[in-house]
C-alpha cells in the first residue's frame, strides 16, 4: 500500500512539473504568431502601407493547399519586409479570392502550392485583368514537373496568347536589392 502511494505521488509530481514546463514554453513562443513580434502602424496612415495578400483557390485534389504555412509565413514575410526596408507593412494581411472586388486594391498577391489549382472562367478573367492592370503575383512551392505543368496549363487559360518564360539568373531583377544566386 505504501509503495502505491509513493508511486502515485511521483506520478502527480511529474505531471505538475510537465504542466508548468508546457505553460512556460507556451508563454515564451506565441502559438498564433509563430514567434513573429507584433507591430502597429500609425492609424492616420492605415491605408498607406503594403499589405500581404494570400490568394484562396480551389484545387482538383480538394485540399486547402492555399493555406500551407498560414499564418506564419505571411507574418514573417510582412515583418521582415518592414524590418529590412523603409516600407510600412500591414501586420494583418488579407486572404482573398481572385473574384473579390478588393483584389484590385492590392498590388501584390501570393499563391502557395498552386500545382493543383483549377481556375474557373471568372477567376482566369479576373487574374488576367489584375495582371494586365499592373498587379504582381508571386507563386511558390511546386512539387515536381506535374504540378508545374498544371500551373502552366492554368496560366495558359489566363493568357492564351502568351507563353511562360524562364528569367535567367543573370537578369537584373535578381540583383537590384540583394544579389540572388
């Protein structure tokens, strides 16, 4: 009997230590911001900032691939952009669909893992209009040739008369702020 009480006491003490440790760890690393510090912009200039916009899209596999690394990567990108440049950056960011009228309020959009995306006709038309009006789209994270081929096919629907072109690493775009290699 005495041995059972000692075992129970050791187990309870261990659980208390583990619980306190987890509590301390969670306090030091905010789960919802991935360790990215919070920042605020002057409310008088809330519309005079760069806003990171992630595009929500449908894919033929039914996964939410558009949400990969969300919100951590968005926060980190936004924080680092503000930290390393003179730009003020909205700490909130946005998630928009290509058919949202708000899309044209933002000059930069981001698509992650677009290798299985499927544009509707309306989305293809909206993206075409957005890009022809000066919008910039960054795409990231392809897993192999099949995904790249699918993305290229969908972009062909956006710009049927154009071909995707590789930009060589020697191009000035890769050397204007940082020397990318």
